[in-house]
C-alpha cells in the first residue's frame, strides 16, 4: 500500500496578512452574550478561556478592551474556600489546570491579592504523589500536563519549595521515550503537547541537561508537513495549536531554525477567519480563543514584530516574566 501524508491544501484566496484588528474585535466580544450556545456549552473550561483571551489580547496590546475588574471578581469567586483550588466556573470542582489559568491571569494583572495564595499553594502540594507525579484533582487522574501545571503555577507564585522538585523531575524523566519525546505517563507514546509540558517542567526546574536534545528536536521538526503546518504526532493532520507546542519546545531547545519558518507562517495566517476574526485549527474551520492565542503566540516565536514577545515556557508576555525576574533554563 502506498504511503500518503495526511495534510491540508492552502487555498490561493487564503488570508496572507495578519488581521490584528479583527482578532481584537473577535476576542473582545467573545462570550459577551451569556445566552449564546457556545458560552453555555463551554462552562467547563471557562477559566482557561479567560486565560487564552487575555493573553492573546496582551500580546497584541489590546488588553484594555477586556473587563478587568469583572475577570478578577470571577476568578475570586471560583476559588474553593476549603481546599484552596480554583475551578473552571462556580460551582465546578477545583482542578490544577484551571488553578494555573487563574494564577496566570492574576499574574498578568498583578492582582494575586484577589485570591488566597497560601490556599492555592497548599492545594497544589496536596496533589503531589509519592512517585513525584501530580493528580489533576481529587479524582486521581495522573498526567505530565499536571506536573507542568504544578511547577509553573508555583514558579509564578515564587513557591516552588512547597513541593518535592527532585521527585517531580524524576517522574517527568520516567516518561521519556527512546525517540527523546515524552508521553502522559511512563510508556505512553510521544506527543508534541506533552513534550512541551515536560520540557517546560525541566526548564523551570533547571534540568534541561537530562534531555536527548538533538533526538527530541529532530522528532519535533519532523512534525512539519508540506503545507507548512505542524501535527502533534505522526500520521495526523496539522493543527494550528502545534505552532505553539512544537515551536515553544524547539525554542527552549534552541533548535527553532530546524523548521521552515516561512512555510509555517503561511499556514498560521491561512487559519485566520477574514470575516469574523480569530484563528481556527485548520483553514476554513470555526475559530475559537484557544487557537487564536496559539496562532498569535506562534507568530511571536517566529519573530512577528506586530506581536509582543512571548515567553516560550510560560506562554505569557515576556515583559510579565521579566517583571517577576523568572529565569527558566533555555538551551544555549
């Protein structure tokens, strides 16, 4: 049977320039009507939606169009008074993913006083297990994403000493595969999103020396398809979000030059909706704040000067990370 590569074709009439104003308008009005179907059906990830939207607006210099005080009040209302964790939306259960999103937003706003920081630290520390891994919440799912969330969140709060960092690193390294990549747990297949989480964890914990740098970077650069887009693992279609997961990882590894940056930029721009604004996973699909952030962040990594520099580890404006004087490890 002939081998074929799954990919998409970029149409001649695709967007070829960055539509910043349309993206700002799209994000400023997204979810403004609480009766919208999309608003009601995305309640379970609303906190992350706030992070995606605000970060995107910060990167394009339009964060003043976001309802700052309403956002801060919303985050405060989502913190569980008993265990300190933060949920996607009241009255959902707290989860480490949404706790991180909340901390990222409040860090950008410089308003961590709006939550019980000690409660957050206690909550995250309570999720670490004997093998160094982290549960996502009280229900016990284990995943390297949660290791990254824990380490990043505590790093932003300047409280990494609340967990066993050495054990956290040990668990992440136990998830390394023969190809240099990482999966969700030991023995799981390598995946670009999880590679970003694991490399990010090691960057914050200053253990990049443990990586198989060239093998990992080669696996990542092989994610690029003829269209210029990137996929998350072999034999999958390209998806705009991997413009972040792959390129951020390659940036941390100092191997971003291994990707055809011009072709990737063409793919990212093609994922814009020229009518409504926003980015989608692939050209012609429905836009959302998730892909809009990672499209803009990907372009920032590629050096687009219309977008503020983004930190490849924290996925936040570099100026915020500089203000906190955080210095994650980047390969030289």
